[in-house]
């Protein structure tokens, strides 16, 4: 298994921060979601004239290095079709706040509130932390007055194409997922020839001998943000699919996928899953083609899937 394989980046185009103007028929607002006490930056899209008070709802987030601003085209298009859509940035990414850790010992004695020097944990790739953000964003979405909690779907691409499976397997409110060019097994980054180093670094970090990486570093190819390999070692959504037997799962793959082996990710998940499912191969594209020449096709497939299982 190739170790470079797992991951899934976003191109510079996808990280664009150009000013955004929603279509005239789409209501748009920004919101704050709190995940483990840290503020996530979210964006909310909905039809300006909804047909009903309660709307089928879609939660979206990007993959490794991606931000919510890259999802506006998809989110607005879903909203125009009658969906409530929420996108968000992970902790330490985009417009979200960061987790913070003490930079030195806490004062002694102290109460539960004290003044201290802290350090941000920013632009670190930890799939379990990101999954926690998904769960908290899902809780927030369920509390929206327009959200129909019986009709919730998740949309994920690249690295988040595995996260949507992970979340659906642990939250029965998710009725449908769309996972495109998804990476669904963290072990290819952390196991095999990398296993000894994974455990060595995990021991050092647990003993306070190894700090979190600096933001913006590139460890895996040209991907922005350093992974925490020990967390990838226990992140295997490919094995979780049957924990969501009532969730309809759609997997899209690129025929010329270059970042990982589809047979060990989406194809394996599809073959393992015993519930409602479909697997679509988009010909003639590599990983990033899903965002360019195949965007319209991928979006239409996602919309048709959600229409079938959420409407």
C-alpha cells in the first residue's frame, strides 16, 4: 500500500477567499458553532422562500487544507433546490478559532479560571478532532428551526469523504451521505513502514517531549498542515460502514485517482456495505478533476442522491 496515498488536498483555487455574494434567491448568513468549547466558523444557506417550514438539510465540510469558502458554489446550488445547508471550517483552519494548550505549567494554586500563556494548535490534521467538529456541527444543525432532523445528509470530498462515513456510523440521524474521491482508511499514512515512527512520536508527545507541529508546514507531499499519525492509525471509516445500516451511501471515484488506491478506500467500503448504496466511477479524471471538469456531474449526482433519500 502506498503511504503517500491517503490524502487528498485542496487546490489553491479551492482555497480562494474572494468576497462572496449569494444568489438572489438564496438566504445566506454566517454563524458560530462551538466544538469542545472552541468556536467554528460556519455559513448557512437556505431558499429565501422555502416551500415548507422544515427543510431537508445537508452538512458539508472540506478535506485536508480546505475551507468552507470553497464550498459556496455547491451549498448555494443545494439551497436553491430547497435544502438548508451548513458548511464549516475545522478548528484551527480557515476562519475558525484554534484549540489552545498551556504553553507552561498552570499557576499553583489555581481555581478553574486562571491567567496563563497558551499556544494555538493550528493547521494540524487530526481525523478524530475533525470528526468531533462534524458531530458538533451536526448537533448545531439539528437545533436550527428550519432543520428537519429526520432528513439530514452529509456531503464530503477527499479527506472528508471518509469523515462523513465515520460520522454516519455513529449518529443515526444521518439518512444519506455523498462521499466523492474519498479517503477512508488512515492506516496507509501511519502503519506499515511508518508504524515504528508513528508509535515513537506518539510516546514522545504523551511524555511532553514532542510538541504539535507549527501551522502551515508541509509533511505529506504539497499538502498544507501536518498530520498526527497516531490518530490516523485508529481512524478506519472503511471498516465502519455497516454501523450505519439505514443510511444511503453514495461513493464517487475518479477513474485516474493518483493519491491512493480506490480499491482500498471507496470500492472496499462499497463492497462491504450491506445497505442502500451506489458506486459511480467518473472516467478520465484524476483526483482534482472532481472540482473542475467533473464538478457539474458530481454535483448533479449528489443532488439526485439527496433528492431521492432526503425528499
